[in-house]
C-alpha cells in the first residue's frame, strides 16, 4: 500500500472524474481501492450492450441507464463508506463552470472525444486545477499530466483537423469503400431520413437534370400514389441507376478511370422478389421501434458475412420500408448513429451497392459499421493499465511531486525493452493560444466571409469555444447567452449575416478581434489579414487560421531522458493518443542520439516528442487497414475516425 | 480451427474487441480453459480482464479465508464479514466473476495445486500462479511441461509498488506481423527453474534490478520457510546476507540490488491497487495473445516499478540455447 504521506494526501483529496466509460469504470474502481474518499463523476452517456465487454461495472440489466449513476452503485458495493457524486450530464453544461472545477484537487479525464477534452483542459487552466488526461485504442494508450505554467496543456500541440474528402470523390468518383460509406451515410441517409433543410450534395455532380432545384428536393419525397416498395425502387433506380448514367455521360471524367456500371433493381431482383412483401410481419411483435431490423426480416444472421448484390438490394429496400413503416415519426430528424441497427443496415447496403457499381470490393455489416460509426477498437486490459497509471500520476499531483510527473505510453511493441514507457512532461508551448496569450492570425476575404462563417468555422470548429463573445475594440459584435435582451439578440443575428467589412465596426485587414468564452474563461486575440482568393478544395472554409504552431521544443531535442541508466539506443516508437470510443491523435515519440549513460548528465537530453498525426488502428489483420492512409471525414465534427500511415 | 460461428449475442457483446483481435481469436478464446492459483489483487484484476474477454472457463484456487489484508485490492467481495461465513477467498470471488460475463464458466477447485496429478493439469490451456513459493512455482511449472498438450504457465507477484510476471510458453509458434508480411516465428522458453538458474554473469547488461531483488527475496522466503509476502523490515539483515552470498557466487556487484529496493519489497506487503491493475492488465493481454496466437508475447519476464514508471521486458534465458 501507499506510504503514510500518500495515504493522507489521498484521503484529503476531492477528485473529479470526467467519463465513466471504458477508462472511467477502471479508474473509479482503482481510485476506490486506493483509498480515495470523495470522488465526483460526470458522464452524459447511458449504457449500451457493446460496452459490457470492458465496462465491467455494468451488466445487461443496466442497459439504457446512466453510466455515472450505475458506476457509483457498483463501486459502493465493495467500498460502501466512500462518497461518490454522480452527474448524468454533459461536462460542457454551464453548471460545470470555473467555480465548480475549483473545488477539486485534481481532474482525471477518461473521455471519448476531442471537443470535451479541449473544454475540460480550458476549465482546468482557468480554475488552476491539475489535469491528468488519458486515452486508449486497442492495445495502445497514454496518460499525460497537465499543470498550468509547469507542463504543456492538452492543446499545446495542435491537433490535426479531421481529414475531409473532396466532394467530387464522394459524389462522383469513389475509389475506396470508405468513400461509399460516406456517400451512403452523409448524403443518401441524410437526404432520405435527415433534416430536409440541410444542404446536401447527393445530386450535385450528377448532372443538371436533377440539380439542386426545387424539383429535385421533391424527388426524394414519397408520392401519394406510391407504396413503400415502389418508392424504395424508385429511389434505388435513381441513385444507383439513373445518376450513374448521368455521370457516365460526362466522358471527360472517365478517361483515366474505370467506368461505373448503373444498377437497376429490376436487373438484380429478377423474378422471385418482384413483389416481395409481408416481411414486415417478422418485426410486428416488436414494440420498440429502435430494435427493428431488416436483417431479421430477411433471415440474415451473421454480421461478418459479406452480402451478395441481391442481398444488399433486399436489405436496402427492406430497411427503407421499415423506416417508413415502423419509424415514420423519426423521419426528417434522423442522424446516423452506429448503435441504430436499421440505420447501419441501410448504410451498409447502400454503400455496398454503390461499391458494386464502381467495382470496389463490398464489405460486411460489421466492417461497414466500424467505418461508418468511427468505432475505435477497445479492450479491457489497456483501460485497466491506463487507469492504474492515471492513479499513480494523480497521487504524485496531490503531493506536488513535480519532478516525478511523467507522461506514460502504453505500447503494443516494446521500445527499448519497454511496454510502458515514461517520458518527462514537456514545458508549455509559448505559441499555444490556449495556455499562453499569443495572438492568432486569420487570413480571410473580409468582403465575402460573413460573421456567421467566422463564428461557425473558426470560433466553434477550430477554437472549440462553447459560449463565444466577439469584440472589436470596445464594440461587441456577437455573444451567446440566456440573459441577453431582445434588441441585442436581434442586433447579433443581423450581424451574423453581414460580411466582416460591413459590420457596425468594420473588420478589415489589420483589425484585431478579441474572442472570449465566458464559460471556459478563455480569451484570444486574432489578427485579421485580408486575402482575396482561397483554394476551394484545399481551403474549403475560405479562411486560414495560423499562429498556433508546434513548439520549437518539440522539434529540437531538449528534454532530458527520464532516466539515465539505460543507455541503449534510439528507437522511434509510434504512440497513439487515442480515446476510448473515438480516435483522435497520435504522438510519435522518438528518442535522440545514442549515448553512454556516463554522458547523460542531468542537463542533457535525448527524448523528444515529435509529430502529431492520427490513425485508426494498429492491427494489420483489420480488413480496412489496406493501402488507405487517409481515413474518414466527414460531418465536420472533430470526432471522426482518422488514420495515417506512419512514416 | 473449426469454423463454428459466434452467436449473435457474442458478436454484439464482443464487438469492440473483435475489432482488435478478429473473430478467429475470439473463437479460440471462447474455447480456452484457464486455471489460477492464489487470488489476491493482481490475479483478481487478471480474472476480470479474461472473463470480460470471453474465455471458455476459469477455475479459481485459493483456500485461504478472507482477511482484511487479502481484500485490500479486491473489488469482488463486499467488506461484509457476515457474508463471508467460512467461505474461502476463491469461493467468494467466484460468484462475482460469474456475474461479469454469464457466457464464461467460473468454478472453484480446492486443494494444493502443486500436489495434483498430471491429468488435472491436462484440462487447462493456461495456468497462472501467484503468492506461491519458489519450490512450488518450479514444481507446478514442471507439471505443466509434462502434460501431453502445451500448457502456458505464468507466475505473477506484486510487492510494494513493484510487479513481476514470468512466462513459460515452452515451444511457441505464432504468426508474427512484419509490416505487411506475416511470418511464422518460433520461440523457445526456459522453465522457471532454468531461467532462475541462468548464471547472472551471462545475463544481458543492465537487467532490471527487480529481477535480482526478487530472486533474493524468493531465496530468503524459501530458506526461512515463509509464505510469500510474510516479511518485515526485521528481515533485512538476513536478506542482505543472502544478497551477499548470491552476489559473490554469481560475481555480481551488490550495488545491482540496492538496499532501498530490498527494503521496499520486504515492507510493502500490502497491495497497491494501481499496480495490481497494471500488472493484471499486462498479464491479461499476454494470456490473450498466447491463446489467440496473435501478437508478440513477452519472453520471458516483465517488470514494473511505479517509482520509475517503467514496464520492462527482460529475456532471461541461456544465451546459447535461447531457453
């Protein structure tokens, strides 16, 4: 057990855990066993079946309940006398403000997305509370310690933007299965079942005949005289048949590419299934619409099987019918969700049919679900190890044992004989806009971009602000809040639609804008530079934010090694900094030159961290781990699965 | 490998881990039988991990009655003395573990594993021992080796904030991934007895100090007839004497086994829950690798010390034979 001083520090401590998922369950258990008495835990999620293989505090009977609350009850069973305070809530809710964070001695993250991590990082900086951050994917994981002013903050190393695909690759020239998934999920599924008012490129590149005119909007609505089957076939024939024919008519596109072949339902379903019905009955006993399944209707069981074109076509039509017949109320509001069986079936079938059309190998529902849902591979063991390492660092933090803080990487293949590799934390990055006050630079066409573009694409998407306030000098241009009076709200909404140069206080080249988030207590200044032209494909935002660069410290080598006994040589070891459920970033830690231990004085250095990149998965046996080195994109959110081949 | 399919229930439950190790590995796991002897904190962590992973069966052995000390890193047993009612540690752990995954058969076996005959061992694919004396470790390891089938043997122990795992996979062939290629690779493991008999002068330079320190403590406990972990600071003089003898016999500088480290190992008999979680996690991964035949296994020792934070693999085998 721990030393007396450690035990005292542990007993007095009040800790906040953010996340009660894969890492969270392990962490709460290990904290409780280690003697922690006062633990608060925030998690907005409810329990799902696919959590049960590793989130061991939960049982089948808990599915649907709050993770934070069930985790508390499970831990109190073996440590009944400690205090655990659960919050079934989003850590970004306003109640969790700087004052809330200030009551804790340390904050421990076991989160599954970049957005929430950035938010917690800012609150910890503002409240001056130490943060121990963590992430895992498969057999890889890491724990890092972030202390304001002493070590780098979570955002000191810029996180890569999610990879996005050129629109035309998705709409017209897919060459990989993932392109078909993106099309099926973000275009077709969204078009048929999502918000009708959302802009959608489903038809954009298919030709003028079905361009984004009013007429085309109606095309995807079911007509009054159509039954489900007729409607499904009309959609099918349109997107897999007619649209492909239209695309083929543009011969220029296919000069150096394989031509796709149009697919019509009548050619696939010859004879026996022409008038197929009655299958809905197999789902008729189901009261809960969220459990209807086209696979069940059609008697397909194994999600690992790759369906034939006929089976995909039947699943496509059947799932469409089930949406219309059983889940009509949701249509118009649906957003793709990896845990929505019917949605996964529809997207798998649609992606496969499109893949067949373009000569791309089809995939099983299991694989398609992994790609569409950005599912990260997760096992109990890595989470347990990482949780143990978090507690070890948390205890050091409580004792202010500054010299011994470590970031630790859990590796799949040993580096210098190590599977668990401790590295001394880095100093804060002086150009980090989050923990230092360095201004950023924004290149933008001030005559074309509206304030709305700036708010959505920069302030929210890039700077990760939740409740922003934008000022030019002493003039307030925009703010968000509950306590604004009507005049202000009207004023701000009209500002949103104005281009920057025409705002009440015009924003032009040379202007310095101040952007603040009152909840995160983060302020940053942005120098505006006017620029006329932007490359549509490379700079789709029509703006370019810079100034937040990798610390020179990361590039040069100026960190002393964690320990000076081991003189063995250099290794370049990739380490993935990941999240439990959603992939994020990876750090490549490489050590420097080979030395003898006698040469390593306390000032010399050999370890340094280098580039930050991403990738989804390290296991080569994964089907989707082929030559494709740039995975997924798409919905503009940061929590997408990405990967990148290591150098 | 037979091509029996996983059930829908299994596919749904194991979705995230099948994405890590594949359907084939999951099938092998579900047919594997694991025996653990000595169910303190580290082994409990290990049991949780493999039961969640979906092995076929787990057999627990530990006839000790529950004490406060035995429960310090145990999250399976509520601290309610009335509920113990004369049950052994293994029996009390068994019920909770069943609850973690209804698809895994968890049972208890009574008695002393080292006294059991060969056909008892034949039922298992993996044997894990903990809280076990030097001679029993050797004996059980030998019994595993004598079985007509290959039984993977692991010995695991934590003292203070340090942990040690020993692995014997005998003659182990697996598919090693090298970039895009898969090559078949065979590793020869020494038994525990052979490994600890390797002359220290033949070991690679800078072997983890924990390796030497553990051997000294082990030797001390054996000589005094103590159960593993039954030590205190009062034993330090005797332990230092054994260190001196060993180092002289092995021509090793005594500074390779610092007093401070020996002191920690003697005094820190109460478990460190974070270290149990880390060692139990690494052990879980290793056993999953050995069953599935996927991934590079540890050969043949793993050490972790929370003080420096390193988790290190050491190959302690005869350099000429590799085993």
